[in-house]
C-alpha cells in the first residue's frame, strides 16, 4: 500500500472540480501538494501548499512547474493529470474552428506535457502517475462510454488517447518502480458536466457523483497501486462490452433519442 504521508504531489486542474477535491484529500492524508491550474486564483484558493497558474498545453510552463516543485520540496512522488476541458455539445461540422484542437491540446498534449518533465523525478522517488480518461459523457451516458461522445468527438478521442498513453507509460516505467493509474470517471457533479449535460435529464442528474467521491476513488486506487479504476464501480460492466467496438456505435445510429441529440448538436 502506498502511503501519502510526507509525499509531494502535483495536481493539474487542482483549482476546481475533481482536481480541487484531490488537492484537499491528498493534503488531509499528509501530502504536500502543488495545485497547477490555468485559473491561478482558483489554484490559490485550493489550499495547496504551492499554487501555480499555468496552462497544461504550454510545454515550457509545465516543465517549469515540475522544476519548481522539485526545487522547493526536494522530490516529486505523485502526479495527477486531472486538468481537462470540453465544450458545449456540438458536431464537428458546426463547432467553432480551433475548439476541437484545443480539447486535444489540453486533454492529451497537456497530459503529455505534465508527465514528460516529471518522469525523472518520479523515477527518483519510485512514484506514481495518474492519467484521467473517461467512462462517458451525458447525454449518452446510458450507453457508457465506449462510444464516440455525441456532440464531443474530440473529447472522447482525447480520452481514448490518454488511456493508451497511460498503458504505454506503465510498461515503460514499471522497471523503475513507477506506478501508473488510469482513472475512468462516470458523470461527476462539476462545472464540466453542467456544461455538457444539455438538456439535463433526471436520470443523468441522478447518476452524478460528487467530486469528493471521485477523488477518493482515484486516491484509493493509487494507494492500492491499481492500474485501472472505474469510478463509480457501477460502470465496471461496460468494459465487458467494450470489444464490440463499432457494433456498439450501431446502437447509437439506431436509437431515435440519440439521433435527436445529434440533430440538436448539428444546429448548435
Ligand atoms: N466531470 C465529469 O463528469 C468527468 C467525467 C469523466 C472524466 N472527467 C475528467 O476529469 C477531469 C476533471 O474534470 P472536472 O469535471 O473536475 O472539470 P472542471 O471543469 O470542474 O475542472 C477542471 C479544472 O481544470 C482547470 N483547467 C482547465 N483547462 C486547463 C488548462 N489548460 N491548464 C490547467 N488547468 C486547466 C480548470 O480551470 C478547472 O479548475 C477532466 O480531465 C475531465 O475530462 C470528468
């Protein structure tokens, strides 16, 4: 079991939502935490020992942030790549140019930018990295995730790529004793879900869990050195149907409700 007491952690997206809850819980468990957030005031308000305003999509800024943590605290044991964005549901056809690319830049390139400079410090401490994928995104949450996200294909693309980044890094870093956890959240009650869950349905609202519960789940997984964690566990069964791939997509094509969503998002 991994012990957080005395550990030094860096949490991206630490100013809000799940990242802010991770900062709080890790601090409570005795870690010294650095919160990195594009919203510097939010990072400052997180209660972290160190707050850094930085955009994860900015490679140099992230290298500087990692360097600052190691210089100030002498080590880096845990990296939580939690920063992520999406946009209001819309098809690629109608989305403002640059929006889809920004989603990939923050969610995928941002995770890479956070981890690459952290590799040597993590090796030095035999530390642990957390990458955040996704179990899905309302309104198609009733199908789980394993489908292209309606109105957000760049988002689901980024999250599938993050998963592969985590799997590859786990293999590369395992000889050095560095652990990797890939976290797949279902709907969590944060600003992100409120932006995307339109129109909200009673069932999609009921399925949301709190950011604290999401953060506690991922921290428990790191403690137990789990490679993969689906939070909440009720979505575990979706992994069983995952190999169906495009056959699952056909379910979307056949569903009138989903077709209605696509029509709405195509005129957004
Ligand atoms: N909320 C959900 O239902 C849900 C489900 C699955 C996965 N996720 C993933 O969990 C992670 C956290 O999501 P959340 O719901 O807490 O989101 P959120 O919007 O509530 O919080 C995200 C935080 O990241 C910060 N941030 C955004 N862009 C940034 C950037 N470029 N650089 C640095 N910081 C940046 C924001 O300022 C904010 O504080 C994301 O990776 C998201 O994709 C969320």
